[in-house]
């Protein structure tokens, strides 16, 4: 019998790069799906995750940060983020705890003014400031837009996340679950594995290299109790290739062993991971290579 009080719908997370969208989404669903790092533009694709509760089912769409694009990959990322505002039921706008509203957030305000969907302002990283300060941050943002709710949280510590879930459910429409209750993401396993490898590279590599790398899975085969994975890290310059491999191959080994441990935990099986490094000059401005790495502009229009 259909549950008339059950709710389901789509919720998108938007914000400038590095405000903690992926960390919050992982926290909300209770496990790691989206990769995180302290480098901006860590998320490149729209990532869909599903949280099934007794009261309803929330489908979260984590998006790349909205920023001024510098190449075709940047254009793709901004298009993904802005298109995700269409066809959702609730928008979560993440900001950092500050009274200063910079150009990046002003641009997002202009985008949000055009939508007719409830916007919940989420002030993240509140564990880094005094509680009294949060009230003045709320006042600063309240003057800019008519928010459905304003919720201060710490995605890292989990503070006030249950309150945020309650707010989201209030604005979702009534309806049946959209996915089976044991579904957590619609991402293919290959994509999750590639992203985990990219995360480890982002965390371990020098500042100038991470934006210019992509990871692709060449093969993934189970053989007995071991899954054999071959992956390629693509960079834009020969000098970057040298940094990624490191002296005596040490950096590539560090990336590989950090990624392997997490992939083994996720897949619950032993992993034999082989990493290779290739150079493809200016791949971020090549339509063909962008498509090859899974950043396909045709995917943008489908929610």
C-alpha cells in the first residue's frame, strides 16, 4: 500500500569551489561517495547520491563549484553546476562563515534570483568560528536573498546536519521512492575508482599539477579473490609527469597505495592496482579528450 506521507525529490548543492559541498554530501548520506581535497575544483562532474529515510528519499546532486572558467573543462564544470538548478525541488547553497560576500558569491546570488525553487542557505565550517559570530553572518546573507531556511552546519564535524535534513524534507513533494532503498549512488564503479585515484593525487601532488590531471580506468577484471585494475593518470606537461612519478617512482607508489587501501575498503576485496602516467598537452581544451575522460557536454541537460 502506498505511503501517502512519504516524500521524495531532488536536492542540488551549489557554491563556490572548496566550500565543502562534497564533504557535506558524504556526511548527509553517511558514507563517502564524492571525493574531497583542499584544492578548488575537486568535483568536476555532477555526482548523484541517494539517501533513503523512513520519512522519504532524498536524491542529492553534488556539482562542481561555480567559478569563472579558464578553459573548456572549466566551461563544462560551470555549465554542469548551473544546469543542475533546473528540475530540482530544493537548492542548498553552501557558503563559508563570513560577513564578506565576494564576487563569486555575488554571481551565485544573481543566478539564484532567477530560480523559483526553495533555496536553503547552508553556512558551513561553523566549527571554525564563535557561535555568536554566526548570527551576524546570517544577517549579512539574509539581506541578499529570500531564503526558505538558513542552517549553520559543520560538514566536517557533523554539527546540525540532522536539522538540515529535516529542513530539506519539509520542502520535498510527496511521492514514492525514486530508487531502491539500498541504492546509494548511480555512479558506475569504474568512475568511483577513477575519482578515488584522482583524490589521492590531488592530496599528494604539488599545487600546479592537480588541475591538469585526469584519471581513466583502462581495465578492471576480477580474477579469483583479487580485482586487477589498470588506470592512467593523464597530465598536460612532461614536467608534471616527472612530478607525478617522483624520484624512483616514489610519488606514484604513494598515490597508488593510498588509493588501493580505500578501493579495497569500498569494494571489500583485494586489489592489484597498476598506475601509468601519460602526457596529453592541453587536454582541458580538447572536446575529444574531455569526452574521453567522461566530461561530456551532452550529459549536462539530463537531471
